[in-house]
C-alpha cells in the first residue's frame, strides 16, 4: 500500500506530531459506532504486534494486518482547507471525507 500526500497534507501531519516521534495508524474504529466503522488516523508511539508498516516516507504509516484488505494499493490523503480533517480516496473509492487525527501516544 502507498499513500500519496500533497504539500498541505504533509504540513498538517507534521503539525499533528508537534515535533515528537510518532507513527500514523490507519484504523477503522468500530467501538460504540453501531456501523462498519469510522476511519481515523491515530498517532501511535509504535506498532502493535499485529500491525504492518506499509510506508515510511515522508511519515511512517501502518495498519492492523486484519484491516489491510479494507484499503487499496494506492490512495491519496488530502487535508481539508480551513478545517482540521482529511479525505482519503483512491481511483475507485472514497474511504472517508471527515477523517480526524487522534493522538494515542503514551
């Protein structure tokens, strides 16, 4: 898998890290949602035992290997202008248009 980032998205993700180490985990959160899940980007300190690293530049991205099949091979993550959210798309799918970053670092 690979996530393409535009300059605004790279800037916003860097701001989310606030100068501290962290990795971005693509995660479908199903807790208390009553649906198939809501896509969130979690900032984590490191991978859990079931995570796979699928990209390392310009940021490290990972996902749980059980959720890997939910994503496409090539995706685009775009920051929303004037709004603290992101949109994740591929050539065939809109994964989400109001994706938030949650800082889950220790």
